[in-house]
C-alpha cells in the first residue's frame, strides 16, 4: 500500500518538478518577455496591454511557486525521510536528462 502511494505521489510530482529548480524560474522571465513580444507583434498589443500581460504572468508565477511550496510541504509529511530523499534524487536525475536532451537538439 505504501509503495502504491509512493509511486502515485512520484508520478504526480515529477511533472511539477519541471519548474522546481531555481534556474527554471530565471528562464521564466525571459520566456514571458519573448511571449509578450510575439503577442505584441501578432495581436498589436499597446503599451498598457503589454504591461498588464507582464503583471499577469508575474502574478501567475508567484501563485505557482506558492502552490509548489505547499505541495512540497504536504509531500514531506506523507513520505518518510528516505522516500523524500529518493524523490529529490529522481527530480535531479530528470532535470539532468532534460538538460542533456536540450543540449542534444
């Protein structure tokens, strides 16, 4: 039973781990800038709309960070220390695989 819960927890959290690393958040600002620039060209956004989009993306990013932290705290309460450590290792391995895959492109 505990194994099933652990596997379910890991499978639910691994997709969230995509943004669980600080450098990913650093890239979010660059991504949003590019997205706003593209939307500005495609939709002819005015300066006010661009500022509103930037604010919206910032607010959503902050909400996502809060949810991620809350989820991590809840997972810590569910898993044993050993399980949590293994989860962190799995996240790190996944990050390294993504990074290697990106560099191979």
